[in-house]
């Protein structure tokens, strides 16, 4: 069974953010190679990431496929 992170209180247009069941804030990201940023690694499946979601309360990164957006506020 694949682990998922359910996010609520979704905000943002270009890059969205949301809160998980533990109160941690997650934000979408894209790696900017021109700014010398390095690719991330998904903490759930180990995939190399050019984009995904980063936990702002711990720095973990996950694939888009592991995130479920449950609600939105704009």
C-alpha cells in the first residue's frame, strides 16, 4: 500500500500549499537548475524529484503522486 499525505486548507495559484493531519505545512516546488538547485528525493518511494511537495516543518520531500488535495481556499 502506497503512503499518501492528505492536505487541506489549500492555498496559492502558481505554487500551492496545504496542511496535513499533523498540522505540518507542505508547499509545491520545482527545482531551478539555473539557480544551481539540486534535485530532491521522495522520502516515501525514493524517486528523484524535479518537482513535488516539501514539508516546511521538516524539509521532507514527496512526489506529487503521494499527495491528495482535500480542500481549497482561494
